[in-house]
């Protein structure tokens, strides 16, 4: 009985594939033209509609300007000032300048070249960005009509159209402009639309233009106006609807024409392209297809043999090796044969398995280190001495029946430990860190009434993301080593400051402080491997800041203006980094913190 090997299977598959391909291609070739035309119609319709919407959006935005300006206080007071005094006094001149400035700002808000003018019918004065003067009311009355008005002018041998819109206040005075308080005119010329048509033309196959019967045509600047004119004559005879997909024959050439009516201006956006440009690739593909079928059959026969000898055998070896690797046998290695690509692949497989084996060992060790560091970090936050002092305070206040102090301490203590023991995020908003520090300082303030603190965090900084538990160690260091050992009143000031592309969080205290030599020694330990006698707290803060924000970030120390030590957290917030760090605009009061001073008064920081 005949047995199919890999070679005969491949040859059979090639032949079986080619036969239905030929049948399907003959059938599909008959329907391709219709399908292509439908797809092109839909695609061109979508493109025209999108472009039409862009133009309409610009026109509607320009149309809204007069409604905005009518409610402007300077525009509203324009008439009132001149009614009292027909001569331009200083107040009037200043008012006109302010109005001109606002007109200029409004015009510059669009990338279209536009013009804005404000008329006062009772005074016969008009103000625009370029100047102020008198105007003829009768001529203006003849121009004022509802909606956009289009006028034609000849410029450099070509027709150009001016689009004008008049808005009256009050709106009921449209039929009698003399009774209007204010008239605002906005206008633009067709060169703005031509600019958009030029960009829309893009690949050179399109020939878009705007057309309105009885008014004229707005061509793109590289249009074939003669051919477009013949097309318009054909379309006028055929008649246009709101949306049309037509095939128009001009001479020996057929053109695919698409038209969309603008509800805003009443102009048609029309685009056309030669039908032969779209169909010629289909005819070429037919010839290429039959040549390809013959070539594919030959290549398939040759390729079947090469696949069997050069690919199938090495792949089977790789499959067996991967199966052993999947079962956990990292000692598997492939023998190298020949000098073809599979020999290189086999050598890379051996190298990959060796690296995976080493990587597993390293990852396991790193996971142990990470868990150990996380445990030490959390343990360093839960200070038993601090914990005992808080409960001692609660006990004392309970004996004195000071329930409010007990509740306050319990509330701050619970919030404090909830934050330290439930911290699983890599980055948190600075506002949460500051809130956590405030709980800690509230606790210390209850124990040491002589302690006062001031927190000043800007609205921009409060929403930046930073590693958790990096601010509290700085504050705790200031309380325990700076303020607590001395008998005087203690002050802690926390503030943020932005300098260029860097944000600084500063913790100042008036405690014992350190000498310059001690500050230098402390700073040098931050970049060295951690030592047991120096502790993990400040080193951990410095290293985590550099891990997240780069080598320029970290912790710095200096003498504080308050007399103690200044600790500074520094990190980059470049324009790209602001978005990456989650910089958002917080609520207006998110950076307001109130604390109680030693005399019971409130200290408020913004």
C-alpha cells in the first residue's frame, strides 16, 4: 500500500490548494469590481464627511464668536460710554484698545484667517482689530441678512469668495438694524477652505472642490479647472442630492464622483477620480496571479523537498528538547550539526537554557532580598517604643477621663498603622504621604505639646506620585533626634518647591541639628551599601527615590534656617514625566493643612 511521506504530503497539499484557488479567483474576479466600487464609495464618503465636518466645525466655531463677544462687559459698555460724549476721551480710547485686543485674541484662537468688526448703530462707529472709525449705516443695512452671506471678488485673476455673518443685539432687531444696540460682523475668505482642500488632496489622486449653484466654485490650488468645469456641467444636468455617488463619463474616461452637501453653508463638497486608476491594479493582478500559480507549483515541489530535509528533521529535534525543558530538565542540550540556520538555533537554544538556569537562581535570590527589604522597611516603621508611648498616653488620658484625647490618639494611631501595614503600591500620591505624616505629627504633638508643625504642599506637588513611606522617616528623624532631646519648643516645617524640572520636598526643624562634618558623613553613607550600625531608614528612602526617578533623584541634607537639620527629597518632573507620574490638577483646597500651635491657636499653611 502506498505510504505518504512528508514530501508527498507537501506536494499533494500544494496541488489541492492551487485548484480551489483557481476556482475561487475566477469567481472573485467577477465580483471584485462591484465590491471595490462599493468600498471606495463608502471610504470616499467617510473621508468627505469627515472633511466636511472639519470645515463645518471651523465655521460653527467662528459663528459662535459674536455670541461670546455680545456678553463681554467691554463690548456691552462700548455704546454707553460714547452716548455720553461723542468725542473720544481717554476712557473711550482705552475701551476701544481693550476691545481691539479682545478681537485680536478671538481671531488668533482659530488657524483660519478671519476678521471681526463691532458696529454701534446709534454712534455710527465701527471697531476692528486694525482700527476704529465711522461707517455708513445705509450701506450696512443693505448687507445685513440672516445667516452666512457670500460675495465674490476677483483676486490675481481668480475668483475669491468672502463669507460674512452679521449678529445683532438684541436679536429681534434683525429686520430693523437701526434699532440694534450692537452689530458684530465676522468674515473669512475662501483661501482658508482652499488651504484645507490642498491638505485633503493629499496623495494627488483626489480632486476636491466646493460648488454651489448660482454662486461659484472653490477649487484647490492645483486643480484641473477645465476638467472640473466639464464635470460640473454634467452634474448640473444630472442633478445633485445631499449625498451622491455617481459615475460620470467625460470623453473616453469614466470618473467616480462623490458629493456631500454642507448643511452649514449650503455648498457641495465634490471629489472625483478616474475609474481606470482604481481598476488597472485589478487587471494587472490577474496577469500576475496566473504567472504566480505556475511559479508556485514549481516552488512548492522544490520547497517540499527542502522542508523535509532542512527543516522537519531539525524541528523534531527542537520539539523533543523543548518537551524535556518543559518537564524541568534544564540539563538538556542539542548537538550541533552542519553550519545552517538550525545549527545557530541549536547553539542559541543551548545558551538560552543555560541562561534560564542561571536566571532562575538569580531571581530566587533577588526575591528573597526583596522580601527581606520589604519586611525590614515595614518593621522599621513599627517602632515598639513609639507604640508603647502612644498606649501610655491613652492610658493616662483615660485615667484623667479626657475622652477626646483618647479618641484623637486612637484615631491618628489607627490611620498611622493602617497606612504602614497595608502599603502594597509601588507609587502613591504625595497628598497621601503628607496625610500620613500629619497623623504621625498629630500623635507626637499629643505627646509633646511643645511641638508645632507647618505643612505647605503646592497643588501641583500634591498629586505627584512618589514611593510610599519616604517622607515619614525624614519627619521621624527630625522628631526623635532633633526636637525630643531638647527642652525648647520644637518646630517642624514641611514644604515643596519646584525649581526648573525638579521638585523638592523640604523638611526643616529647629532641633539639635548636625555639624557640617556630620552632614557630609551622613550624606556619604547614602550611596554606600547599607551598614547595620547606620540603619535602613534614610538609606532605604534614598535608594528607592533613585530607583524610581534616576540618578539625579534622592535625599540631601544641609543646615536648616530654623537652626536644626534640613532634609530634602529631590526628583525630576519633566514635561513628559509629569504625565508619567500622574500629575493632575487637585481640588482648590487640597494643599491646605491646619495644625495647632502651643498656645492653642491655629497655624494655617497654603
